[in-house]
């Protein structure tokens, strides 16, 4: 359901019926401004936002909708109680925020949506840029095993044994190697031959996102994006070139 709630102040209310039209907690200071029980929105607090997206003084509701959890993920913008715009998202969103990229007038913020290893930037409610979190380093033994198989100096059984040993020892393997280890023995060779020439990659996912003022603390000041990843990394991005200004590590996943 979609709920829009307005603050309602009044000096005096009678005890009888004073909770009518108020939220479920019985508070007498709020009234439902709008209710849509069939809006079919599936989202989290980190995927909600309010912003003046057209510099007209009208703040719109931003919702990164998780869809069914496996498909139909969308960024939705509500103007008042009407759906103003929507755009498909490839993977499950983990965060939405708005930020000012430059000092240009009128002051229109950009929208950032974190999804998988990507950040999708929208400007004037149109796709503008996609940032990809740098891949994680590949384990040297994993790379050597695939190189040897590619050069026909190791058979598929030896490749499986090396990768299984690395996985058992707690090493972070690429998606290809993890998928390889899940296959039935009869399917290993066909899979290895199909992907042996593709580059190995380990992509992490973004777990959280926020903004940080770059030079001064005004409400409409230029801000940097701050990302946290599943690999315990923190990235601070330049708001115009989207290059990495700083990278830090945390003791656990943010």
C-alpha cells in the first residue's frame, strides 16, 4: 500500500471519536492525505526519498520498487498522488538518494539508484550515467588454473579439484568458478570450454549509499556520493566525473 500522511494540528479535540481518520497508533496529530491499498509497492526505507526534482518547489516522492523480488524492478516518481515517471532497473535496488552535481541554475538535483554493483544516475528524470564498482582482485591460483585449462595443460577434473580446494579454504572465487563447482560432472567440460576465454571477474554489490557535502554545508551544495559494498569497502565519488576520490575498508560489511 502507498500512504501519504499530512501533519494535522488542532487546539482541542473531543475524547469521543478523536482517533477517527488518524493512523493506527492512535495519534491525533496526523491525517491520511492519501491511501492506495493496491499500489503494489515493495521497497525499503533506504529506497525512498523526497526531492524537488524540477526546481519548482514541488517535492516528489522517489521509490525504488523491488517488484516481485526477482523481476519488474523500477524507479518510480510520484507527483502528488499520481505516478509521474517510472524507469526499469536491472537488479534489486539497495538505495536511492538525490544530490547536486554542479552549481548550475536552476538548482535541479540528480537521482542516484544503487543496484547490484552499479549506480544509475538520472538527471532531469532521464538516464545520465552508470557507475560500476571496481571488480575485486582474482586469486592467483584460480587464474592459473583457468589459464592452464585454456592452454590444455590441465584437464577438467584437475580444474575442478583446484577450484574446490580454493573454495574449501575460504578464498573468494569468481562467479564463473562458483557456477562451475555447482554443475554435475557430465556438464563440467562443456561449461569450461564455453567460458574459458572470457575474463575472470569478481563483482561485489552495493549495500548502502548516502551523500556528503563536498565544500560547504548549504542545502543545495554540491555533494559527493558515498558507497558501501559487500566487500567491506567504502568509496567516495566525485559528483561530476564519478571518479573515485577515496577508498577505505571497514572491519565488516556496512
